[in-house]
């Protein structure tokens, strides 16, 4: 912006003029550069916030599984007896109506009233809001988190400490499934590899995993992670799940 002096009644006065076109372009350029620098930072902050919120949701799942175990003879994951299933047990997933699936048995939340007939039940009505990761807005069946099936078939209960040579802090009990997967359980060595949301929180972050002892970790897909998902099959002990 420039000024111009003129004389009025023997006194010199300064009159301000508008910004020149060059000055405006410089200011606009600086603003554009600042926006370009800030946008990635804002995007990273949003991803980080969603990751933390997802970890909080998984910790709530861990607490819910712990409370379920305290009331069900130590079983961390709800199962029914089934001699035809691997390990002689089967989880409560898509083979039963939504009102009988494991989210209803594990979480404590208001259910639809009056109760619709089984063939009219909407799966998302039987999952609480915190069963969905904030980065998974269109989660199929109303939930993001799937329970790790090898833990079921090997009859792991609250208080167990050895899992094919691993500890309870090294074995995964729940994972993040892909958005379109309908599964309530995850079988790492029996065709479900493509249903694991390995990079839900970014190519450099990976996904969140809930461990048997209740802690949550953000992990990248590695061979160590695969062992933590199913050490029994990897090491050929216990009840293997790749049949």
C-alpha cells in the first residue's frame, strides 16, 4: 500500500491508497502456501484422533469381555457347544439372529423394543455405537471389531497365561475387520486373511488389535503379528484352525 502527500491550506496531508495488484497477489500467495502446509497437518491430526478413539472403543470391548468372563465360567468369548465345529465350539455370529449374536451377549446397551421377529431384525440395531471404529463409518453389520476365533477353539479362558508358548499379553483376542466384511469372528488361517483391515489407520500405522490381557496396540502386519493371531496353528500345537 502506498501513500501520496498533498497540500491543503498550507498543511501537508497523507492520503492512503488501496493495495496494488502485485501486493494482493503476494498476500494471496502467502495464504495459499500456509494452507498447503497446514492441510497435511490437519489430516494427520484427524487420523490420529480416529486412531485413539478406536483404541478407546477396543478397550471398552476388552472390559466387556472381562465382565462376560466373570459371569460365564471364565469364557472370554461367547461360544456354544457344537461337535461338528473345530474345537467342539462355535461362536455366536451370522448363523444366529442379530439378537443372539455376541455383541448382545457381551455389551450392555438398550435393545430395540418391542423386539422384532428374527427375520426382521437389523444387525446394526444390536451393536452399540462404540462397536464401530470412527474410521469405519459404513461398517457392515453395524460393527468393526471381530473376535479372534483361534482363542475360542482352543478354549482359552480368563486366567490362562500360556498360549502355545506366548503370554496373555502377546495373544490377540479381537481385530478390526474390513468395512464390507459381515463376519463377527476372524479366522486368520482359514480364508479370512482378506477380511483383516491391516491398514485401517494408514499405510504407516496399520490397525488396532485387542490383546487377551486387555491392552490395545497399533500394529503393522508382520509375521510376528500373524503368530499372535494364531500361535497354535503356526506352531502346530493345541487345536489348529487351518483344516
